[in-house]
């Protein structure tokens, strides 16, 4: 396989892609870039291509990855954690790095890898017919994503000194030259989400160790794409609920997350999430001080399940409550709370 061959067949015709997606044979986000949120693509259980990419990259050194979509970014990170050597160079599809700024789990993980110089991230060329395909290259091996949408596979070429049956050093050199050229032409970008180290250190300073410990456990337990900016409940909802478990002031939480803090999201965006949690009976907002002076809101968890849950169980509590039907005011309907079982005094007598 030559350097050009490494990209041949990596992209289906756009018209075919649109038709395939409309038939529902492949989840949205197979080639996700512009306009796609991480939560639109992930989590994606039982993904053979993602598993193949992680397996192929783990243990390799000096990897250059180009045309990387959201779908495969977690696999690249997981493989990098199992590898050593100089920083990996990763050029993502357009829109991917921007989407990371609104993805708490994956965005903070990528930012951590960048901050520790494990990877270097850029935005590369857009996906088009015959261009922008996904290619991974290292000194002794090249892997390209090939095949039509809905049936992507990983094609591998290795040099004669490797374990591959059909070694081709010239093809590997050509593929690596192609990958390096595409990475060099890509645009350096900053991940908008803070790294996990910075996120947790600022949480300990602005809030307390208990909140930071809960958040650390959650980030380790959640899959990429869970509790994104556009999911319901969202990442903001999750952070407000965590703060309420420890009776923090709403002002302190917003100071930590806002643009003057770690910059997860604008502080004013958290008001709706706070009210949604109040409406569903999970937390309450207590005005303090009660006497003269400008009042502030203290967040307080009032739901036993939320209070008693281990940090990694909090997402299940929130998702369960948000799945219940609500009335016009956004409050959980009484019949939903008791499973439509009426109390004895309301039952009809025969």
C-alpha cells in the first residue's frame, strides 16, 4: 500500500453517506466534524472500529493521526495511555476541537493529555471525496480507515521488519509522509475545556475537597458523551447537583465554572439547570442570609437518593428523575411520583 493508497477508499460519496444515514444503518456521527456535538456521537457501545483502532495504536511510538473524527478520539486517547515516547500528533476533523469545549468528560481528558504533552492537537482538512480520510502512521506501520459508511474497517500496512506477513517499507514511508504533511498543514487549536488537573485544583480552592473528590470519581466513571452540553440532564445539571450534595452557595459554584473561573460554561447558563433540579424535587435553593443584606442562594439536596448515592451513582439518580413526566410548570407530576397509585382515601369505594 502506497502513501496515496493509505487514503484510497476512506471516504464514501457524500450522497451515498446521506442515503445510508437516512436508512438508519449507521448512527449519526460516523464522520462527525462540523456541527456535531460529542454527545451526538458518543457513547457508542460495541464499536468494532473503535476497538480496532485502540488495539492497533496501543504500544506504538511517534504516532501521527490525521482526519480523526469524534467517534475515534477516545480510542486514540486510550491507546496513548498505553504507550510511551514523544507526543502523538493528532489532526482532528473540523469542528471536533470546538465540540470538546462543550464536552466535560472527553474535553477535560483531551485537555489533560495536551497539558501533559502526551498529544498535540490540530484541526485538519474537511472530509470530502478522496480527501480528509482517517490515517494513523508511525515509523513501522500505517493504518487507514476504509470502506463505505456503515461498514468502516481498519486496513494495515507494516514494513518488512515487523510481524506483518506482507511487509512494505516503502508504503509505510509514503503513508507517514502523507500523514505528516497533512498534520503540518493543519491549524493549531486550543481545547476550550480545562484539563482535569486544573478543573479539580480550582474546585478544591473555590468549593471544597468533598466536591472535588465527587467530581474526580464521576469523571473517571462516565463514558465520553454522557452528560454533554445538549443532553438532558446536562453537564451543568450534574455540577449543580454535586454542589447541592455539599450545601454550597450557588454563587461559589458559578464563580468556579464561569468565564472568570475554569471556563466550563457561562455562569448565567446554570440558572435553568438549578431550577430544573428544584422542580423535580431533588434540591432546594435556600436564601441566605435571612435578614438584611443582599440574599444569596445556598444549594441543598433534599432527595434521599441523591444524598445517599455514591458519586458514580449520581448520574443514575438524575436520569431516573428527569425521565419522569412533568406538568406545564416543569414539576414532576404527582401520578408519576407514586407510579399512578392513588392513596387509599382517594380510591373509589364499591
